[in-house]
């Protein structure tokens, strides 16, 4: 049960202990303070008293746990926890595109895809490929978009096994030809690739490939660009830098690819908290969750909006 909670809340053992103590002490204090308040009230009908008791406890409890969470160093967790309860009750989404990005640039994925011709996607990845897996699953039965190729620069990358298991062709690229040659454009064209998604791809993309896919290549970065981007900023290096800088918030950025690292126009961002006790691994898990939640849907929206534009022009 404790392991389940640790996974669910993305915390280590000590944090879990502090959180459980906060719940226990906050709960007891709620009872004591609540009873003290109710004792001040005149005699009431038992039904009225029960109702008042429930309302008083419901209002006092969040206040008590937040107060107790401060000495336990768990204020960010409880702030977020209570916010999530509030968001669930009021049905507000927990992450939003930044205000600088007009919502119209992320069209609803309810655009009828049936009238759209098939569209082929290549995923470039260097690592385990958990994002690639989510993208593959998302488009498995899609009427107009399919993952047609998985490209990697690393023969041992887990993403290649995932592609093979899903029956998707793979392409292993080699450094010299990628950077000094044609960026493997001919192979991509042969596979009929219309759009490229970088999902944890760690090589810089050469100009030849960018020019072959203008505004048709997007990347995901595990931080809120323009902060914590650039050469050497990938995976845990990003999370280490975010934690070392004492950031209270991190997140993901999905953006178009241009000739600089982590630089092209932003399409979408979503945020998550950074807790004082976070390890790079704990933050990475939280970021991965955000990526899996949003990346496939954003890819779909970007492609569908392009297809709809092409059709109407
Ligand atoms: C993802 O977190 C992605 O944002 C990051 O690599 C990870 C790949 O994970 N990309 C970068 O750091 C690019 N600068 P995955 O292999 O499990 O999908």
C-alpha cells in the first residue's frame, strides 16, 4: 500500500512519512478545533448540529493540513493536493497552454478526420521510447494518421524494440551521413513520411532535414523553454538544473524544430510543481506523466490543423 502511494504521489519514503503525519495531525487538530467551535454554539436540533458539524469540519480540515504541512516541509504537496481536489470538484483542467499561445493554434481533435487523406508520421528517438509508445498507441486505429517509421541513432535503444513489437518499420541512422550527408531524407521520402516527431531524440537535426520538412517537425522538451534548453540539456540534466535553481515549477514544451537546439516556435506548454525534496528522478517521473498525457493529442491537433488548412487552400 505504501509503495502504491509513493508511486501515485511521486514521492520518496521520507516524504510519504511526512505526508501521512500531516494527514494524521491535521485530522486530529480538525476534530479538536471543530469541537471547540461547535461548543460555543447554542443548543441545536440533532440534525442541524450534524449538518453544522460536517460543514465546519469540511472547512477546517484543509486549513489544518496546510498549517501542519509547513513544519513538515510538505506545503507544496498539500497546496497541489488541495488544488487538484478543487479542480476535480469544479472540473477545471490542471494544465493549460501558456497565454502567449492562442488556443486557436491547438485546434480541437474533434475535427472530423474521416475526410482527410492518410498521413504518415516518423518518430525519432534515442532512448527507451515511453513517449514513442504512447504515440504509437494513440494512432494505432486512427483513420487518417499512422506511425509509419521509427528512427533511432542507437542500435540498443529501447524504442526500437517497442517499434518492432508494434510491427512498425525501423531505421537506424549513422552519424557521418546524418550530419554531413542528406540527413536520410531519401529514406524518409521512400517511406512516404509527411511529418516528423522528435520524442527524446538527442542529436541536433541537420539543415538538410529541416529544409525537407519545413514546419513539419516538432520536438518535446522536458522543461518550460526558453529556460533549461540548449546543447547538453536533455533528460536528467534538465531536471538537475531545474532543481538546483530552486524552481517551484517545471513542465513540458512542445515546439517546432529549427536549426538551433530547443528553439523553434512553441506550440504547447503544460506545467507541474517542483517540490523542495524532489530528486531528478522524481521530477522526471512527473514530467513523463505530463508528456504522456499531452504529446500524442498535441501531435494529432497540429497535423489535423495542417491537413484541414491544406484542404481548404
Ligand atoms: C523525454 O522526457 C523528452 O522530453 C526528453 O527525453 C525524454 C525521452 O523519454 N527530450 C529531451 O530531453 C530533448 N532535449 P522517453 O524515451 O521515455 O520518451
